[in-house]
C-alpha cells in the first residue's frame, strides 16, 4: 500500500498510526476522522471507542464496531468538506459479500480537554 489508509500520501506509520497508538493527538477534527477511518481499516476498536465522545459512546457497542471493522474491506476515503467541527465524507468498502458499498456521512466532532472526539453523524 502506498500512502495511508485515510488517503494521505504519507505512510500509515507517519500519518494516522501515531494518533491511534496515542503518541500524538489529532490536531483537527478532520485528522481525527481520517485516523478513525484508518482504525476501521486496521481493526483498532479500542481507539474508535476512546475517540467517541462520552455523551454518545453508549450508542456504539465495541463488539458491533469490531464486526463492522472486520467484515468489510476498506478501499478508500474521500473527504468532501471539512469545517472546524464537522467533516462530510464517503467511505468506500466491500461488504462481507464483496459487494461495493459507499458510506456517506456528515460527522460532528467536539474538542474537549485537549482532544477531539467524534460525537455523531448523519448518514445518507
């Protein structure tokens, strides 16, 4: 693979992995969203749980996240728009039946105590 799972030209080790491993903090909500996509691609479920805001974390079960992460082959991330607290994106993947799918979402993020958190998303 050339470049990171999130679509940046940097390697995974130089792009999203430091956020996932906790050696760096995501500086923007877009960087967090990209790292969360990479976490789905690499089944880093603990990171996905930890970067979900406490007010909505109960809505996302760790076991369900793991199944979603493992059962799909993550192909590409396309960021459509990004603001200070929102990201609209398309995540392209093959489902467990190898059928092409597109997950289109407008996500909301919150910066709290020096960290970005995923709050929720509107799906189309």
